[in-house]
C-alpha cells in the first residue's frame, strides 16, 4: 500500500475516532471509539506494535495520577466527605442563595485545586445537587459552579488537572516556578469566572433557601479520609517542589489511605475499584497512540508552524493569540487530544516560557466554552443526567445550548484575564 494512501487512512481513522468520541452515537462511551480507533491503526499496521507500546508507556505518569485521584475521590464519596462539604455550605449559607453560591464556589475551587477538576465535576456535583434540593434552592447556578470552576481553578497547581501533566510531560516546572507563573493567572481566572456567573444568575440568586436542613456529620472514617487527603496533598506538593513525577506518589498515597480506611471500616476495597472509571485510562492510552501516530506522519509540523508564526508576532501578541486559538480549539476536538498534541508540539519545537504557559491556560480554561471542551465537562453532564430526576418526576435538563450561553460569556472573560496575568508575570520575571 502506498505510503500516501496509508497517511490518508491513518488521518481519517484519527479524525473519525475523535469526532465519534465527542458525538457518542447511540450513547456508546468515548473510550470505545478512541481505543477502537487505536486498535484499528495497529491491526492495519499503520502503527507498528512496538511504537504503540512506546506511546502507551509515555502516559504511565498520567495513568497513575488518574488512578490515584479517582480511587481517592470514590473513597471520599463512599465515606460521605462530599456530602458533608455540601451540607456545611448549605448550613452556613443562613438562607441566602448568594452566600450559598459563594460557599459552593469556594468548595469547588478547593476540591479542584487539591483533588483535580474531575473530582469537582463528577463527585462533588451529585452531592451539591442533593444538598441544594433539600434547601429548596434553584439548582442550576450551583451545578454550573461545579462545571466551570473545575476548569477555571485547574491550573492553580500541577495536580489540579491531569491535562497539566499531559501538556508539560517531562518538562513539568517545579512547584515554586509553577506558582510564580500561574498563581496570578489562576486567581484572575477564578475571580473572573465567579463574577460572570454571579451576574448571569443574579435572578436565581435573589431568592431565599430553607435554613432547617438536616446536618450531615462526618464519620470517623470520613475524618480519616479527609486527614489522608491532607497528608497526600502535602506529599504531592513536596514531590512537585522537588521536580519529581506526580503519578506514582498520587497512586501510592491513594492505595495507602484506602487500605487503612478499609481495614478500620472492615469494608472490601474491591468494591471501590469497581466504581473507578477504568475506561478513562484506556481513553487516554488510546489518545497517546493516536497522537504518536499523527506525530510520526509529520502532521505536527503544521502545529509547529503555527507556534512559530505566533512567536514572530512578538511574545505578548503571540501568547494571547496562541492562548485564544488553543482555548477555542478545545471545543472542537476536546482538551485531552488537544493537550497531547500541544504537549508534543511544545516538546518538538523545544518551546518553553511564555508561549508554553499560554498554551496550558488555553488547554485548561478553554473547555468552559462548551460541553465538548473537556472530559471533565462531559463527565459532569453525564453525572448530572444520572442524578437529575426531580422528586416530581421531571428532569433537570442542561442542554448544549444552555451551557454555551453561559460559556460564551464566562470563558472569554476568564481566558483573557488569565492570559493578561501570564503576560504580567512573565514581564516581572524578565
């Protein structure tokens, strides 16, 4: 088979797999389209088995990180940690929708920063929905908090978003440098997103809520999980400060905490393992194969040319253009494949500093535009559909159009604010 035909077939398989991942025809999970596409590339010998193995091995740190975070999130959910967080927010709102909005936003921010955006989107959302229903509050503003802050706060720390590991890979900055580069941009992103949502949902937040909501107490095992999370965060921050990989410490800490709680609670940890989304690991592995296949065909030369073009416009203008383009592109192909492509492009072009930081902000914050922007948002929507049956039998629907109307305002404002922060910090460090 001529190499040109092979190139066309490979490109078609990759594009079709990503499109089907976003569309999910017949409700078939994203993982089957991506992993199926990767297997098809191998079966047709468009990707040699050895190269596929090497591509999958590149993601080891990401797989370990995802496994650890998903295990810990599921353990915290089982022990009522997220229900307790939601209950504390409702009780301290003292009948005010506005105060509850601020407290939920703060809780979502903290969960995102220290447990990753997936925990906020997937695990915190059902707990918040149950709590606001008990308080008889309009749920939509608080659900959007879980979705949008999961991305808005996802670059405060390297552990706040798996995409951070994907973009920087082996070039992950140490913690001190990370905070210097992304501390202010993250703060601006969080504040800007809050301000936009506070304005957009002002009518819903003018109401009062029920104050006599039953208090949820945190069990001894829940307190142990919470303490374990604190210790794990300290360990991960130490590893990040020492410029070490984060995947193995995350996974080992999660396994240790799970073992301790399971022994004390006399519960079966295998039940937790069944609730972990192992398909997410397969999805990421399949994407690593596809991106390596695209890279081997020389397709990354186009993204490198785009990066070089932006650099020629001047560092500041180039960074803004790159950040905006990447931010919008997330919503066309999803931030996981885009993050892998962006990371491969940065490594191939040996690009660091301002442009690389702008790329990361675009990858992390761009998905707030639409429901297809990130895996976390897709999982948020699925979790919401699963939990959204109203007591009177009606469904709480959040359509793609409803999300877009909010995201079309929130994402650009926060993205431009964060990119302004990136430029400011870069100028201060020069």
